[in-house]
C-alpha cells in the first residue's frame, strides 16, 4: 500500500551523474534544517523486503519498510555518505530528508544510510563517499 502522496519538495533538485552512478544535487542554495524531499514508496513487510532484496528498501520499523524503487521516488537518487549533508527524520511512518547543514547550489545531497545497509551493500564493494575516498 503506497503513501497517498509524498510531501512536495520546495527546492530545486537535480538528478545528475555522480561518482557512483546517479545522484541528487541542489539546484539552488538551501539553508540548514530544511525539509528537502520525502523518501516515498510502497509499504511492505519484512518478509516481502527479504524477497525483493532491492537497494531501495528503507526500514521504518522492524516489520514496516518502504520499497522506494519506483522512479517517482526522486529521493532514491540520494547517495550514501558516511558524513552526509542531509539526514533522514520522522514523523512516524514517513521518511523526510532534511538538510543537516547549509547547502550550496550544485552540491551533491547525501545522507548516511545507517550501519545495517552499509554492512550489507556498501562495505563489500568499498565506500566511495567523499570522506572515504580521501583515505
Ligand atoms: Zn564512506
């Protein structure tokens, strides 16, 4: 069952080529602490998620997850960074991506996907985020 609508985005965001494929970029300067975009999709159970095993599953609670693989979910283009400039926040049942610092126009938007995701999908291939690439 999908959410009825994602919360609308107020800022101009662009999908562009990044170090790891496609990424989401700020089309304009964005202040700190602003709502950016909702990570949105079909709500699925843990059992369904284990069957799907796609990279766009976002866990809300142990048995409530979002399958964010649909193209309409622009937030799926947000890449992982161990030191992201955005973060995922509530409210319950939703994933709102919010800026963690002041963003410059043209900057790539990233957030930390969390340890579980990192260990399963990123660690085996090596993290390409700005922080890890510097090492
Ligand atoms: Zn990293």
